[in-house]
C-alpha cells in the first residue's frame, strides 16, 4: 500500500537528521548497491541514499529503480538525496 501524505511527512521529519548510509556512484545502480540498501533497510527501516553527480541517469529514475529493486517506498527526493522506507515486519522500529 502506498504511503499517504501524512505518513510521508512523518518519515521526512524522522529522516531529517539522518546521514546517508548508501551512495550511488559512477557505476549507477548495481547489485552491490541494491544489496547494501536492502541490508540498511532491514537494519533501520528508514534510509538516506546519496546519488553522486557522476551517477548515470536522472536522480528520480535512480530513486524509482532503487525503490522497485528493494520493494521500498520513496518518501522524498531532495536534491541528490533520497529517503527510502521499508518496514521490517519482524521487529518494527517506526510506527506510522
């Protein structure tokens, strides 16, 4: 189920202080980037991703590709920073 506007706003507020833990570089979205993002989402549920200026493709296309590859919801695209959310059904850390 897609996120509502209120849920996105709450996630943006929670993600404001976070540092980017995954970076997309000149190689673009690779299997390694997807694996690192999946692990980070499993650990934290809410993750910031930095898209480097040398990354191929549009930042919004990269965001959509990462969200689709991991099954996460895209909460925000701000500049070259993405905020992705995927609830951990075993032990929830964030309640929306």
